[in-house]
């Protein structure tokens, strides 16, 4: 029973985390170079994993049922609640939008004659019914849908290993883009939306099992990302598209490329469902909406944003990753200070890191960097 819970928990976490962000990683590395990208990779792991563990500990000690904005309202205050709520809506709708853009790209490989724009719209409509599911049932689904992706990346790496070569220019990249991977890496590792479900799965008295699941899940995600980045960069030897899969078609053939697209589509679907339901819970538990109204809002706001022309995949990932994950992390740190009595120094250092990252990302988008 315990092993089944661990597997379900890993499926929920890994299935949530591995999604659209993974496919942007190789391109991000080429922009900033290996040195800066390694720094961002390690920094993202430290920041995000710490926040996951702290958030889980907070939820284990709390006896009220909310989502993050609601907890901030109870323990921190009304002003912080409003900032957290607005940022969460901005970030989560941005996440769903990014998954919809990538979903349309993947579907284009299987439905000839249709543009990615039309297929993204179809993707949003197909995902709408899932916004009314229970998130607890997604863990088992994610386990079965995420496992093929993990296996595929491993097979891909060893299959291409004899062909992998790296260009010397990859080490430094473009110095102007040194900060480019930051928001994308944060996005790629973030899984705070499923932490409440992990805590519920193991129970408030099983903090050790929760912690073990988070650490193992993060390790699995890190290995999958490293293998994917190493494979794509090693066979591309030059320009890499934003989706990260184009070199696979060139060196592995159309069949392998389609298989990768199919598995990528499944990863996008699992993450979209988990994020969407978590956002629905925010409308239900923190804003008092009915399940039906909350589900409708979550299902169709990303579609509306897409129809308004917000469809730049990398821009969405970077901005929502740096600002969304950053502010969410700061909110959790403030909660930790109030609920757990976490040291002021620890909270200050991590808050400064998140705040500085969010500011630099916004400056980059505005063209000041």
C-alpha cells in the first residue's frame, strides 16, 4: 500500500512537472551557453525544491482547507492575499496558455492540413471537460502517461550517444542572453500546484514520506531534463528550434520524431489537467465560486487569451516562470515565517533571489537588458 502511494505521488509530481518547459530547455541553453545555463539549472532546483518542501510542511501543520492565496489571507494578511491571488491567476492562466500553444504544435504532426493555431484551439476545447475532474484521480493517470516520456528520453540518449558531439561555441553562448534560461528553468521545475494533493495522499503525519517523494521526484525530473538537453544539443550541432524536437527528426527519422511528439503531447496533457484543476480549486476554495462556474472559467480563459493573439511560447514560459513561480515562492516563504517560525535570514535570502529574478525577467521583456 505504501509503495503504491509512493508511485502515485511520484506520478502526480513528475507528471505535473515534466511538460511544456522541457521542450524549451535545449533552446534556452543555446542562447545563454552551458556555463550560465548550468548555474540557472542548479539555482532552479535549489529554489523550487526548497519551496516544495516548505509548502508541504506548512500544509501538514494547517487544519484549514484553502489554496495558496487563501492560506496567505489567513496567516499573512489581506494585502498579501490580493497580490498572491492576482499573481497566481496571471501565472496559471499563462501556464495553461503555454501548454495550449505547444499542444497545437504537437498535434500538427499528426493532423495534416491544419495550422498549429487551429489545432491549439481544438486542444483547448478538448481539455475543457477535464477541468471538472478530481485531482486525486490524476496521480494514477500521470504515472502511466509520464513513464513513457521518462523511458523515451533515456532510450533517445543512448540511441544517439555515438552521434553526440558538442560545438565549442556552446560553452559560452551569447553573453547578452545570460539570464534568458532563468524563468524557463523555474517553470520547468515548478510543481507547487500538486503539493496539497501530495500532502493529502500521505497524510499530515507522514512528512518523511512526503519529503522522500519530493526529493526522488525532483531527481527523476533532473535526470530526464539533463538527458534530453544532452541529446538534443549533441545531435543538433547548430541551430535548435524552440520546440527542441527538430534535431530528432533530422537524425532519427520521421518515425522517432512522431513518437517523441506523441509522448510530448501526453506530457502536455497531464500537466494541463493538473494545473487546470488546481486553478479551479483556487476559484472554489479561495473565491467561493461553484465547481461548475470555476471549471468554465479555467477551461475558456486560456482559449480567450490565445484568440487575442498571446501565443509567444518562450515569452510566456519565461515571464510566467520568473514572475509566477517567484511571487508564489515569496508567498510560501512568508507563510513559513508565520506558520513554521522559519528564520528571518533564510526567508530574506530566498525572497531576495525570487524578487531579483522576477525583476530581471520583466526588464528583459521590456527590452532594458
